[in-house]
């Protein structure tokens, strides 16, 4: 029997399949501010006027449960104004990026990622990627995404937990997941011995393989449903955070778009250096495997006086050959105090200026 949120969703026939675009550049933003269709249509029109031709709508567990039919309308309204639509499993199971709570975690505490500590059964509030129940939830999410008429899905930073503790009289201790019974069994099957508590090279390999299998299973299922797959990984080659060997993910035959998010303020990096370095690597990998490179531009928590850096990031990524750019998020995240820029209207103005400049460049280059 299908989950309730799938039985409720209406199957979209008209407009199904991939969105056909005449543009040779994709410019977009994420959107999670409203489910009121009257206001949403106005916002989508503003995105188009600002130079966007695609939008990434978040679809959380709350949306799955209470807004299943509404999400079909959200996609329809967005497409009607000329936007290609991707859907993002925002905070689903807390295993993806996103500021959304997870009902799955509260209802299925046995499916959480177990920490590597010796002090008993301690867990992170994130779903284990090897959990059968969580895989079923994600299959339901994909089925709902396909039923809305969206073009594709956006897999945003799937990851396992990593943290550090400093005991009262001890040295810094690495704490990681997942060390649940299922993961321990899978680890022993692969390496022939029990899973250690230290963050060893074998643990690193196991975590990477777990995330990659998870991504590949999702992308395969999405492809079967006629959806394109876009993947965003952390902009670091660090085994503590998500997939650090990007090439292993880019090889996936079901992957269409690959990118990352060099949020320079989050990582305390110089904007042009960071965006250039990351964009160059993304473009090289995508060219090697025939994928479309995508770069996300920081449009949240921008302090007063640094808004110009948003335009610099857009121009830098474009200069490295990226023709798929997106900003997180619409209107400088003014509707969420946790992410809001100091002057969100100034940030969005810089986004609009940057996007219109790129569209003009691409128009001039067309034969």
C-alpha cells in the first residue's frame, strides 16, 4: 500500500517530461517562503523578471504530509510563468541540507544514525542512510516529486554525522556516525572485522561508500520516474563532510547535473579565489563525464557592505565556464530570520543585475 501522501497526490499528465528551454544558460534560485499560491505566483513572476529561468522548490516532510496536492499546484504555477522546476528533499530525515524538522526521526528513533561513542546507545538526529525504512520514505518522496510534473530533483548535500568533543580531562575526540547495528554488520562484511570507534581510513571508506550507494539508489529511482538528477556536494575535499572524492559521484550514469556551493562567507574565504577554484574543478569533472556543471551562490547571511561580493561570485563562476548558476535563496532569504541578509533587498538587486548581465552576454554570443 502506498503511503497516504502518495495516495493523495494528483498525477500530472499535461506538461510531463523535461522542460524544453531555448536558453543556453540556466539561472535560478531556491524558494521556500510560501505555499499560498496567490503570493507564490507573484514571487515566481519576480524571479523571471530578475533573469531566472529555473527554480528549486523545497519539499519537506511537512509538504509530503500536508501539502502533497499543493506541491503539484506550486509546480504548475511555476511552469506557467516560464520556470523549469526542481524539487529538493529539504531536511528530509535530517540527512540532507535544510532548516526543516523531521517527523521521520521522531517516529522512527531506531533509524537514527548511531554515534561512535563507547558510552552506550547515543544517536544523532539524522536518519541512517542504510535504514530500510528511510529508503522507503525516500522512494515515496521521489514518487510524489514525479507526480507533481517537476523536471527534476535536487539532492542537496546528503551526509553522515561528524563532530568533535573535548572531554573534561581528555584530548579532543572525533565523534562520527553511523555505527548502528546495520552499519556495523555491513562494515564487518566488507572489511572482515568489527567496526572500530576511531575515525580510521576504513571507516572513512565505509562512510563514503554508504553515501555514494544512497545517492546512486535515489538517482536510479528518479530516472525511472522520468526525473533529471542534480547533485550538490560540500565544497570541501574533507572525509568528515559528505562525499569528498567528487569523481566517484560524478560517474553515476543517472546523474545529469553536478555542482557544489562555495559559500565564501561560511568558510571564511576570499570570494573570487574560492568560487574560481571550486568552479574550475566542477567544470573539469563535468566535462570529463558529460554532466552539466552547477554552482550555488551565497545569497543568505550577507552582511552590510559585502553585497557586491554576490555579483563577483556570479561573474567568477561564469568566467570559469559555468552556465548553470543558482542563488540560495530568493530575495536574500528575507522571510527567514535565521538566514536573512542584513539588507536582503540589496542582495537580490545584485543577483538581478548579475543574472541580466549574463543573459545579455549569452544573447550576444548566439549565432
